[in-house]
């Protein structure tokens, strides 16, 4: 098969390039012609046996041709033709072959962002090969040149923990990998400028690897990743089957084209002790040689660009970190009440002295007024810097840009070494009645899901965010425990005891990667039981492992469930439900939160409920509205029941941040026969050909007449929802 490809390739070249070949042994004019065969044998120096070559011939009269060649096991290949290639013709070669390449002067090559240990794909080009003569049966050598450098990371521990490597990532403030365009025409190892790379943009390379960590630097296996030539600082992240380690590379690591730079990394067990004398192991990391010094062991600094929610998150963080074994802790918090990303961006752009700046280096918080974010960023060499959105907008993706990019650009400029994190905040308490809750239909689950969805779509894909602190998920997890929805002091901010302690543990868990199970801290003046600590640890660990979904607590306890928030079906509605053939043993009633003198209008107002606080329309007298449901709170299989004489409109949204097209708005449903009972199926959630994700119901009497308060109260007894039991 190989010989066939070569013959076809040679014939194609001859057809395209008659000006670079000459016919040999043609015979007498007008006589029979018997072509001779000519053989050229090529050796490939520095070939990658796993990759094919791309070959171009020097252009004379025909077009260039990018042809794939598979060298033999001895890194050679043959060409057989009945024409001799002309003296002065040139070969251009590169590896690995890619059909996208049409011009040897503008090759597209790549240093991959995701690599596999033992099989990284080195981009290569050949020194242009000129034919010395047309003599057949000669051997010519293609000299392939490596274009990337190799970083050989050797991970070891002085105490054998039996850990198995999973991956190693290197993140730098400067581009280190990605696709680039290269001119192979002038590649010359004696002129370095002809081999310089540019145009690549990736700042993180991740190497998938395996094998046990070494017992010392010499015994550790070298895990080799490819990077663009250059000198880089940044962060190494080593992931094993047991933990994740972050190692700061402060002194530049220099990589040279075609060379290997060895970087030994030691992960060193330490021991921390909690208030009860229990020990909790945690790992630190440092560079031994070749990549600069690590920060002192036990040293950590964290700056939040936030608001009162970052105060909640960080209030007890120093206390948790100290119990994890950190001895040099410095925390900063740039605070403006209710501060949005838009305001943070304006403060950065104008270098405004708008913040109250809290700091903590000893265990006690102090503050100064009239501080700028840029001054704080430049104050010290921060290890971690976090940003966040105001809680009322946390689940509104349209409020993030361009403000988040503006803030992060300044962070990267002022603190290129720092790892950048996103503080994922929490949903309000279920019984909160403030105006901001209306952004989410006054529903806690809707708000939580909107926050998670926004973080996943708007924050996680960014290259300038390194991690997410899922405090909102930890709080939501803990709400499923016997503690319940008792973690807020005012409906929005966290309680001074359980709420803030949970948040601090989540910050510590996410930033350090170390387990906080067994760590105890009780704020002065409060009491936290062993059972409550166990529930907190469980909630934090579950959020760390599953940051974007709620995990039910392992500590549901025996405390009574909190009172139902909302209205449950009347006996008359239950009778309609069972009369339609459904059993209350298989379904549970849904508590509905009715808002009187209110309605949804998703065409004009999106996810904002229209009430007397934001609307003066006469239509308010006609309608009551439910909370906003999603597919979790109104799952497929649910049953909607409506009493005769009334109607509802399932006003629906695809996104909390978008309005509904008028042509897609769903119509009214009037109770009449089968319409009294409606089953929610996939088709219901895809009504009118639209994939809906949220729905609020507008209730009215048939004919849509004005109602007084008594009439609106009556509406609460005509509509019910039953959902399948788990």
C-alpha cells in the first residue's frame, strides 16, 4: 500500500510540475519509447515514527502539492518515476501532516493544549532539501527540526503516600501553546529567527499522565509536556488520585527549541491540628530546582473584589486556614455594599478610591476607607484573587459583560502570577420577600438554578478564571440537612454562625484543595454542635465534588420539616385529581406561592413579575400569579388541576435573561372537561415548538373580570399542581 501511494504521488507531481523534470533515454524520433525507472531513496533524520510527513516540491510552473508520506520503520521512503528530478529542485517537509495546509510558506502547526504523557505531538519542519544532481539510486536526507521545547516535570514525595499521578497542568500569564503559522521556506537552524514561533494564544497546557509519584527527584519518572520556546512563570497544578497540588513558579523556567528542561517538584506532607487535637493531613508543594523558589510553606494570600457577600465568605477564613496549618496568612477584601460588576469595572477604569478595604493578617479584621482596587492589587504579590457579581444579578448573565472582562484584565496586568477565582454566591432564603427576589419569581430553587446556569455558561468557559468557589452549592446542600433553610440572618446575608462558617470552609476547601473535615471553628458567642459540623463538612465536600448541582445531605436528622411555604390543594381539587384516575400515594401536592394583583408578561417584561410595586396597569385587578417554576420544581409527569369557571395562562421563558417572542407566547387554558386536568409531559415543555425552561401561571376567572381581595383569595383554591413522588 505504501509503494502504491508513492507511485501515485510521484505521477501527480510530474503532471503538475513539468518544468522541474527532464525526460531520459527517449530513443530515436518517431520510434518506440521505453522509459527507464529512476529511484530516489530518502532518509528522515529526527523523524517521529508515529506521525506522517507532509511534503512539498519547489514550485516551477505548476502548483504546490501537499502530499502525505508514511516513512518506513527505519525512517525512510522511496520515490520511483520515469523522470529524473531536476538539479536545484527542493523538498519542503513538515510533521504531522495536515490536509489543511496548502502553502509551505504558511503552514498551520500546533502545540496542543491537551497532551498525553509519552505521546506528545512535536511540530516539526525540515531544512529545505535541494537536489544535488539527477543521478538515480542516490540517498538524500531530510533533517527535521523540533519547533517546541520540552518541560520534564519530575514529581516526588519524601514520604511515600502511594499516590498515582493523573494530570499535570502548567498555567502562565503568557501564551505557551496553541496553533501558529510557520514559513518552512527559509527554515535554517543556523539562523534562530527563521524558527521563531508566534501567534499561539493558549496559556494553559494539561498533560494526562499515570504512574506512581517518585520517592526522590532521581527516581521520579519525567512527565514531558511540550511548550513554545521561551521563559515562563506561572503555576503548576499536579493532580493525583488523592488530591490536587498548586505550586507557584516564581523564577522563570526557560525552554529551548528541541531541548528538555527538567523541573523536579516535591509534594511534602504536613500535619494540621484542630481544636480537639485531631489531625488532618494536607499536602504542600514546592519546586526543588530549575523553576525558582516556591513561596514559604504555610504562606497564603487572598484578595476579594466583592461586597457584603465576600465579607460573609471570608469573615472566618483566616481561622479555618490557620487550622489547616497555614502560618503566614494575609487576606484582603475590597468592599462596597451591593457592589455590581459594572461598578467594579468603573472603579478599575477610573482608579477610583471608592472602597472600604478590609485586611486580616493576624486573625483580626481591620479596615480603611477611600481605597482603590488598583492600589490593593499592587499592594502585594497575591496568590489568589476572587471576583463576584451582586447577588440580585448573579443569575442574570446579561449583567456580566463587558464589566467582568474589564476587571479581570486589570487583575491579570497587576497580578499576573495570581490564580483568579469566581465566588459563586447563594440563593436567598425561601421566605425572603425583598424586591430583588422577584428577579427569580420569589423562588429559592429558581434563583439557585439561575446562578449555577450563569456561572457555567458565562464564567467557567473563560481562560482568565482558574477556579470557582461554589459557596452557593454548599449552602444549598446544607439546606437539605436537618439544619434546613436557617442559614441567613436577614433572608439574603448568611447567619453569623452556621452560614459564615460553611462559607469559610468552602473557600478554604476550594482554594487549598485540602479537606476541611475534622476542622472546627465556633465564632465567639455561638454554639455549633458536632452534628452540625458533620453536616457542614458533608455539604462542603459534596459541593467541592459536584459544584453545580445539589447533593442531599447525609444528615437529614429527625427535626420536623419547616412549615410549608405556600398554599396546598383543597379537598375539592384533590377530588378532581383522584377522580381523573391518579393516586395521592404516588403524587405529592406542590405548595404554590400566590401573588395577588400580579401577572407574568414574558413578552414585555421577561422574568420580572408585574405587581403593584412596579406596575400601575388596571390588569393587575384581574390576575393572581404563581411563583416561577422550572423543570425541577415542575417535572415531567406532574399533573395540573383547574376548577371549572376559571382559566390560567402558562407564561413561559427559555431563559431568565431573555424575553419571549409575542408569536411564541402560550395561550390560556380554560377548565372544561379534560382541560380540568393536564399532564406535564415533554410536549408540554416544548409547546409551540419552543424548548421552554421556566413557567409562571396567571390565574383569572373566565371572562377575566376585576377582583377584590376576597376574589384573589378565592383563586388560591381553584388551581393545584401534583408532582410524582421520588
